[in-house]
C-alpha cells in the first residue's frame, strides 16, 4: 500500500484514506519464573519456558521442571531386534528441549515437541528413526538422546529435513541395548500430529533371512 504523507490522512494508491495513526515498536516484555506469560509470543520468559501449569494457566516455568514432567508422561515402547515399530503422536504446547545450535542451525527455538522412550532389549547393528510417514503433517526435527534426563548437548544424533522432504531421519550404527529418548520438535510454532517409524536391525551374525517384521504401536496424543 502506498501512503501519501503530504495529506493529513493516510491515503493508498487507490485514493482510499483514513485517519493516520503512528506507532512505535516496543521491546518484547520479559517475564520472570512464576509470572503469567503468553504462548503466542507476546512476551518472553527469562531463563524459563512459557507453559501451562497444573492449575491450567500459562506461567514461566523452569526448563528442568518441564523436561522431568515430559519424561514422566512419555510413552514407552519396547524395541525388539529385527522389528519395525510405527508410532503416532502429537506435539505438546510448550518446548522443554532446545536443540544445540550445531545440531539444527536453521531451526527456531521455543517450538512444541513430543518425547517417546525406547527400551531396546539387545544390541543393534543399526537403529533408524524417521518421521517420513503419512501420519506426519508438519516440518519436524528429530533428536535421539542417551536418556530422557540427558541434556540436549549429549544428543547421539539429530536431523532436520531430508533430501527431498521436510521429514527427519536419524540413523545410529552399533547401538547398545538400553533406554533412549526420541524428541520430535516442530519447526512451526503450532506443531501438529506426527508419525515415527522405528526400525531395529540386529547384528549381521544373528540376522535371519525373513527380515524385520512390523509392529504397530500408538502413543497417546499430547493434551
């Protein structure tokens, strides 16, 4: 829209006008831990995360508190060697896990995510985790942690876009048995539903000729 500032009223190129209003941008308000906040981005929490608390209101909360709550609520899937598990889920409304800058440099922070726990019962030749499934409806970033309580700087692997899509695929070679956490982050502010396809390949000396079999599992959607 073109505005002619020679007139007292604002006027566009089509001759339409209205009372001119001048405004100035103010710094984004910063809230402290425990204060009310907006998940829409109208303010920012200082060293905290804006999330819904037990009372149903949004306040600035410590990231460690949110991560612990996410880990307790995360669904757990037993991964057997030589199988493929399909998981569907939905991202939550807050972000407790932030990627290090060297993992996904183009990914914004403060995006909603979901956490899935994998209990792997035997050593694997390779573990593949991908959101490249029909159930995924948004741009994802996937991270695998050695434990749910581990800091994101200890991530075993992280992936953003694939070569031909915005789906994310992580491959880990020679993975030992144990409990791991998969964090599915959203590139968009609102997040959405996603699908995870988890393929566990057993060591070659124990591989059978029949190949992996499918097992469908479904995680409870985030509130």
